[in-house]
C-alpha cells in the first residue's frame, strides 16, 4: 500500500527552538542525500519521484517544514526553508522542487480551511501529502453550501504521490461573488490525472495536469484569496507572492551553485580542441568562472538579506506591503535569471559530452530553464515592481 493511500509512517516531532529546528531540518536533508542521488536517473526516466525516494523524504519530515506548528508541523521561517531548499537543489532540482511544492500545498489548506475539514484531512495517523496548482484554470458555480467546479489545472508536481489536491478557481454566476478567486481542495482519487509531463527539465517532478467536471466542493473545502488564515503564525501572513517567492529564489541558487561546482571540477581535468588543452587553463573560462562565482555569492547575500529584512520587520498580524511583495518577487526572478545564465554558460563550456541527456551539467541547465518559465519569476515581476516605483494605480504584486 502506498503512502498516498494512507500507510502510517514514523512520526516526526519538530523542535520548537529556532536553531534546533534549523539543525533538525538540515540534518533531514542529509538523511535523504543517498536516496536523492541514487534516484536521479530513475526519476528522469519515470517522470516522477520513485516511490523509494518519496518515502525517504516523507519519513524525513521535510514535506511539513511549512505546516503550522499547531498541527505538528515545523512552521520554519523563510530563511530556514531557503537553506533547506537550496541544499536539496544542490543534490537534485526535481527532489527540491517536490519538497518545495509539497510543503506549500499542504500548508495552505492546513492554515486556511475550517476546523472540520482539517480534522478530516488529518484523520489518519500519518500526515497527508498534497499537490497544488496556483493559476486560476477552473470555474466555480455557487451551489447550496458549496460550488460546482469544472477545470483543468497544470503543473501539479508530485500528484501521483498525493492524497489531496488544491487548485484555484474563479467564481461565476452571482453579482456578489463573480470573479472572486478561491482555492478548492479535492481528494486526488476524484480527479483525472493527465499523463502529459514530458518536459525539458524538472523531469522527475511528475508535474501532470489534473481535471474535474461539475464536481461539488463544499464550503468547508474552499477559501477565498481574501480570507485570513485560521491557524499558524506570521509565516502564513506573507501573502502572495511573498509566501512562495523565497522558495523559487532558493531553488535557483542551489542549482546554480551545483552547476558551477560541476563545471569547475570538469575544467580541472577536461581537455578540448586538437591540442587537448585544459579548459581550466583558458583565460576566457577563468574570467567567467570568477564572475559567476561572485554573482552567485552576491545574489545569495541579497536574497537572504531581503527576505530576512521582510521577515524581521513583518508587523504583527499584517502582510508585507504590496510594494514589498513586488520587490520579493523581482528578487526571486533575478536570482533565477542569474542562475540560469551560469547554467547556460557552464553547459557551453562543458563540451561535447554535455549534449547527452545523462550529463549532470546539461540537466542543471534544463532544470533551470524549466523553472524559469514559472509565472512567479516571469518578466511581469519586474513590470509590476516598476509600477510601484512609478506610483501607478494599476500596480499589483502578482499581476
């Protein structure tokens, strides 16, 4: 029986003290290192995490680093979460991505849903794992005590291992709620999973589409974007895009550092051309290697400083200002662009062996190229950041 169908695994008890919690989670990352590094090829071929790797991550507790403490989660602050995701991404981007998406996808309903539905979702002895899709690709028609939902959603990473999914819908049909955006939570067993994850990169994430048609979702299994969280601390008041921006930045930094380490090691022993000169002896490569290393160091410092400043200054019970959220999103976009440029040039320097799909430098480039297509780190991040700088009335951090 798979975990997705309810098998209870070992319980995880997270420390309360911040430094102890940080140490616990980073040790959990190290505990899954062998499972991650030994599953890279299988994950790429099967287009989802192998069950053995999923179970190792499950037992480590990493899926619940964002879950409210009141429900037994770690509820780690963004800086700790960034370290965790960055460390995982230096091993494998797909594993890091699944932890990133899985942890946010269970934390959302856990923080926002009413008590009755949370009790049902957490009714088993084990914690559930949840997949999610952020874009509003479905419609909800109000019905008695709920909604009739129809839609097809993309990029539900890890869905084949999950017991529940949550998705964004736009409400239609009434003057008071028309256009309202809501999240709905549905058992995975009730959705159609479309086996369409044939991607350039992040191949092991299993980010398939799913759909439902005229499916009833009760009020207790949905919430409006405008609703305040019902449980959890200030982590769940970061808002959108603040709630997810730091995760994307951390993933990019981890993959970027990994690919630079890989090409540096290869340059020490790889000859190119008819005279078989070492790549590491070429001044052009040396110039770029030094530049890329400093860029990644600078970008990491900026990301941790920026998100640390937001976190430390977050007013009690309030979200970051919209202009701050736009800034956070722009920072994540820049981190992704810098890491992608490092990967693209590393791939170019890596030579002919990098054209083969099994090459780890090529994989880092493919993974970052795919991650960079996410809406959160698209060009609209800069556009909306600029609108706040210009004082425009149409400025929207997540527009």
